[in-house]
C-alpha cells in the first residue's frame, strides 16, 4: 500500500492504514514545534509515543510523555502535542469514529495562523 505523505508546518504525517471506522497515522513533530490546540466532534484518538519527548496538553492539563507511553483523546477533548526535545517526536495515532476527515478539527490556538 502506498503511503499518503502530508507535510505540515510542524512536521508531517503518513496514513498507514484506513478503513471504515478507523485510520492509523505515523506523525512526526520537528523539535520545537507543536500541533494546534484542537478538538474533534466525530472521532477519538489513541497515541503511542515511539520516539522523542513530548508535552501533551489535554483540556488545559499538561503531561510529559516519553517512548512507550500512551495518550487517550476522547471525542470532544481539547488536545495538543508539542516536541520539547532535540530530536523528532514520532507517535502512532489510531483514530476511531464515524467520520475521519481532516476537516473534523476545531482549532482553539495555532502557531501557524490556522485557528478559527
């Protein structure tokens, strides 16, 4: 299966697998970068950190995550991941829901001018 490569200002993501009801991504966040503070209306997410050191924000509470640790993001929870180390943070994201489109994102804050 050919991977779907998507470059973003913070790094990139690759869709590894997608079928009805779920999607699996490999997400790489460059040192010093972070994703927007966001929430989803129609999907939950499950992350496993496989490289690097991250700061995860969930409903305004921050926790540090390292290799082997996991994060659960229920539908509607505000969330963000930030690379606080000197090497790329890589995590595997499993999305589960009835709609998995990239437009199911409500951004509350964004370093790249994409909040709405």
